[in-house]
C-alpha cells in the first residue's frame, strides 16, 4: 500500500457541532487536536474510516467484535478523533469507568507483522494488552469461561468468538492454571509473564522467577517494547542482583521510552544513568543533531523518522503529547514519500 497524503484522501464524515468537514482539515489541524469527538456513540465504521484515511491501516477484520467485547466488559466506545492528551500513535477505542483508555497502536514504521496491537493508554505512553484484537478477544473468552460468569462476552464476540474458543475448552484441557492455558493456546501477554514470574518469587523459587523474566524479555516475544526489560530489571533488584538490574534497565532505555510501562525516571534510576540519556536525546533533536545525522550519510527520510522517534521519547518525559503533535507531523510528512509511516494525527 503506497502512502497517500492526508489531504488527498477525502473522508465521508463531518465533525458535528459545526466542525469542519474532514476534507477541509489539514495535517496541522489534526495534530493540534482540533478534531473533537464527533459522536458520543462512535461505531466500528467510524474507527474503520479513521484507520484507513488517517492511520493508513487496513482495519482488523475483528474490529467490531473487539469493540463489542470491550463494551461487554463495561467500557464505553469513544470516537477515534477524541485524541487530546494521548500519545499520537494510539487510535482510541473505549474508555473504562475509571477513565482508562483502550486503543489500537499504529507503529510509526511498518514491521514484519500485520497485527495491530491492543494497548492501554498511559500518561507516559502505552502498555501492551494483546498483540492483536483476536488475541485480546480469545483471552477475554477464556477468562469469562474460567470465572463461570454471565456469558456476555461470549455473546458479544459473535462468530469471531466462536472461531476462537468454545465453552469448556479450558476445563477439557486439564491444564493446571488459566495462565498456563493462555500461554500455550492463546498467546503471550506481558501481564501473564509478570504474574508467573512473581508467583515463582513468592514461592521462594528465585531461579524459576529469573528464567521466566529472561524468557519474557526475549526479543522474539515483544519486539519494540521496553516493558519486558523494565520488569526484568525490577525482578533482578528484588533478588539482589543490582548489576544485572542495571544492565536490563539500560536495555529498556534503548527501546522507545513510551513503551516502558512506567516513568523514565524510575527506569533511569535503576540504570544509574541520571539525566545523561535525556541530554543525549535533546542533542539529537536539535538542528545540530539533525545535521550530524545527515553528515553521517543518512537520507533525509531516515533522519525525519529518527527525529520523530526522539521527539516521542522526549514527550514521554518532558512535556505533553499535544505539545509535540505539530512538529511530529512535520517529521512524518517529510518521510512520507519513502516510508509508510503513521499519519500525523
């Protein structure tokens, strides 16, 4: 799929309340957060349009089922254009009664996987919930079955749910725990890895806890996410391995800072690096840093993508997401003709 400029793609929607039609809204308007929630009852079609026209993503086939399941769990669907205050790479889906937002993650550059992760939006970025909508739905079905609850989730998931899980499959498996079942039959989930490791620790089995933590941090499980390394660092501290904890925290800081699942300050403290990494990022984000990258032989497009990544890291630490939207849009616009990158939304 070739990247097409936002202004060349005309959405069929209009912003309610006297807002501008989408085809009259420029990239900078979107970045500044001027698009408001156009409907208090957003639907899958609204999200599909946003994913296609703004995020340049093919909507997941299970999108409607995912929204249904989230609603069955007590969350309220929100407009994907309700973006104020959240990381620009998140596409809002629902909000819980406690104010927690569930979203889809649009990685800045295309990866090897066609899956779109389901995430929880945080102040510092995002926390991975599932690698795909299907895995999220599948897990919710298993949890409902194990809890022997109302069946609302199973009903809401419809045919998608029936293709993933049948009532009683967990019991028939005779597996020792739901977490073990999820790991073997559904997928890998960060919180499940963490729960398993901590359970070993509670039993006094430090070796099994550390092995689980190391397996969790394997690059093949959650590429691009820093949270596994952060947890591994915290686990090392719990068993008194300060040097290994420092090394794991430093590995975490080589990932996007908005994927750490906690504040930069907490991770930097374990890594024993203070403000040095922030200072380095500031230098890379400067005009001098940009020129230095160009002198190294990087293309304008690659430099633009790198600068956008640095900007996101700094926003996770020093300012708000809304503060960087316009500059982020400028970087991604510069990279459009070579990379299929996130629209500046």
